[in-house]
C-alpha cells in the first residue's frame, strides 16, 4: 500500500483578523494613555497648587521682613542706639544718602 501524502495547509491571517487585532491594540493603547495622562495631569495640578501655596507663604514672609527692616532702620531708632552708646551727632560730619 502506498503512503498517503498529506499536505499541511498554512493558514494565512485573514484581513478581518488583522483589522480586529489592530483595533483591539489601538483601543488598549488609547485606554492606557488616557488613564496615564489623567493621572499625570492630576499630579501636575497638585504640584502647581503646592508651589502657589509656597509662593503666597513666601510673599507674606517677605512683607513681614520688609516691615521689620523699616522699623529697624528708622532714624529715631538709630539715634537712640547712638545716644545709649555715648555718641553724639556733629552736624558738620553728617552726610545724607538717599536710598530706595
């Protein structure tokens, strides 16, 4: 008896299967990127809010420090400290410098 030769048929990917594969991969990529971008957007918003809060806090601190500088550099305070140290003002040696 002769051997029966069978040919193995190769299955080629049909165009419908390829379209389904491409569609499902693109759907998965869209979902992943959508979730990732939303999470990243929330993270950036939180960072922006923290930075703005820090800016407001530093501005308030700067205002307080400016008021303190104004009080410490007043002419009356300087004159009082000079009198306590035993210094006197000689009008001939006084030079007025205009600041900011």
